[in-house]
């Protein structure tokens, strides 16, 4: 299956980037796992409606449309998703709607004790809103809390218990994708 992993912030070094890199490496042998950047997408502004859509928005929409599923890794800032990710979702809900009916898995990493639990809830609500209508994977959430302790200095994910849980969750997500396609 083709999976697109959206890095949910615009930082060049983040635990969410490292988490998706881990997933791409771990699951990429059996699935096409492509990472998507959002850092080059301009801030959404309704004044742009009716004008040419930025190429970076169209490229991301094309990538999402070509995928069987999408994994979004979100950081948490002030109990919500990043402004960069929110802006991207506003672009995509306004101009192309590539998430409509698309199976989505939400994951996230944060330095705090709660992982990205509030941001994931925020993202889940946004993804099911009119204009996006994504099929968000139900059930267990994947939260990496205290991420600074669970990635080594080379950016490798080292928490074995979390890795095993992610393996189980990702396999369930692949089944969810197959069910949505049936």
C-alpha cells in the first residue's frame, strides 16, 4: 500500500519527523511510505481563493490523492496542533479536498508527560469536519510522551514497548485501509 506520512510541523528537527522517519524505515519494505513536508506551504489566507493555488499545496494534494492512507504526526503546542498544520488543512479543505474518505492514522510525539493527546484530539475533530471528511482510524492513539528520552542522539526511536505497540497499531491501520477500499 502507498502511505503518505505528513510531518505536522515546520521544524527541521522534531520528534514527529523522527517518528515518521522511523515508521518509513520500519514499514517501508512492505509498503511504499513517502514523507511529506509542510514547511514550504504558505499560510492560508482566504484572500487567495479564486487565485492560483500555490504549487506546494497542489503537490501535497496530489500526493495525498495518490495514497491508500495517510499518517499525520502532530506536535502539540498550547494544547493544539501546530499553526503550520492547521494552515495546511485549511488549504486542503478549501481547494482540493484530498482527505475526503481517506483513511488517516494520527500519531504524535511531545516532550511532555501527556504526549500529544490534546493535539491529537484537536486534529481528529478537524479531520472529520465539513470540507475534510477524512476517515480517521478509530480506537487506540499512538502517543510518544517524554520524546526527548525515547529517541537517541541520532534521532532513532529506541523505546521498545512503544515500538511494539506501534507495530500492532500500524497493522490494524493497514486492515482499516483494506476495509475502506472493500
